[in-house]
């Protein structure tokens, strides 16, 4: 795996995570705080 690819993936993940964090605040009420099933 190339370093440039890792950096691109990290940037993409950061953007996705921040977006999900914002959405999760609204979804928490709908799903009772259980966004993902507990393992």
C-alpha cells in the first residue's frame, strides 16, 4: 500500500467520520442511541 494512497484514504475517512458524527446526533434519538449493534 502506497503512502499517497493512505493519505488519501485518511482524508476521505476524516470527511466521512465528521459527516457521520453530525448525522448521528440526529439519529441517536431515532435509534435510541444504538447506531450500531453491540458486539
